[in-house]
């Protein structure tokens, strides 16, 4: 636990160690997928980003994000051994692999109510009605540009 000793008191004080998870017990965002919030160097930050900054050299101004390893499903876990530096695409792939991606559970388009289709080549899901509408609007727009 010597990694914990490197953390500032205001962060260490709000972590509860449970089964090798460093669970954030401080303030969180109000959302269906809550994230912790902590003051660090004069601004509000996500604690898992701050911990990765202190212990792994992650730059807080980076466009990359901190994702959970697939083995850790505790959204408030801040253990750096359970986290990795990645991007949104990797995060989505992880959520799909774990069956947590709510978009995959939808069967109808929220815009028009049409059924989703799946591309046989890419596997992407789309609404054919909305795709046709977008294509028609694009053609109209292209004609007006000429």
C-alpha cells in the first residue's frame, strides 16, 4: 500500500479499500454512472485521473481518458492497477465486451421509432429510415451548393 502513501491527504482520506478496490467515498457527479470529484491544484478533477497523474505520470490536460480494466466493474474504483490510459473507442469496446453497453440493448430508433439494422460488413447498428432521410437531405444540400 505504499502507493497510497504518495497521495495527498484529501484524496487518501476519501478512499475505502475493499477487496483490492480503492473505492471513492467523496463527492460524486449526479448521473446514472457517478464519477468522483475532488479539488486538486485549485480545480475540480476526477479522482481516478488525479491518482493516475500522481502515480503514473498521466497529464491532467490530456485528451485521453482513464478507463477501467475489464476485470474491474466498480465505477468508483481508483486503484491504478485497475485502470489504464485509453480513449473513448477503447472504453466503448470494453463496455460491449462486458455487455454493459446500453446502446446495444435498444431495438428501435429513438428519433423515428424504426427498427435498427446491422451492417453485415462493419457490425454497426443503424436506423434505415433515418439513414435514408439523412442521405436525401445531403443530396438536397449538395444540389444547392452548385
